[in-house]
């Protein structure tokens, strides 16, 4: 898997609109094309790199009306409940394990992130989805 932590020269970078669109175009969409995905919806928060006009245009071209985003066909309201598995599970889970041993360098932090993500197995994902579907009963 290519790294989204560094640019082509190996320098640390932050995500901006160009890098986000490149990740979607060069990694995410090709990965989707490798799988038999039916009726896919794409949802994102309101981060500036996510909602730049060029980004929204790319996502609309890719997902059509199945885009939930600020400025997208289906608006994701600000300060709305966190109903996605990323929000109610992944970010907190990953953060708790990534920082458990107090990484002292950026390389060590990156290694921890990769390891924790790679260790999430199918059984755990099934339980997360079961929990997620039960949350939908309350909205």
C-alpha cells in the first residue's frame, strides 16, 4: 500500500485538496473497481480538502447522487450524530492502540498506525457492522 503520510520525495505532508483527490483517483477508485461493489454510498465530513469544488466534482462524477457530503447531493448536516463505523468505532479504537506505547518519532507513529489497521480482522468488522445496524434503529 502506498503511503499517504509522505510525498514522492519521502517528506512528511498533510492532506490538502490535491492530495485528497489524488488518493481518491489513484488508490480508492481503483480499489473499488477491483471488488464487486453494488449500491455504494460515499460519505465524508466537512473538512476543507473534502469539500473543495474540484473534490466535490470528482466525487459527483464517481458516485453520482450517492454522495453524502457538504456541498454534495445529500448534505451531511454539521454537528450531526456520528453514525458511521469510522466515527463510533475506528478512530477511537485506532487512537487508543496507536498511542498506547507513546511513540516518540513520526516513523514509529506511522508504523503503529499501519500495524493497528492491519490487525483489524473480519470478525471484528462483523461485530462493528452489527453494532452499527443496531444504532440505525434509533434514528
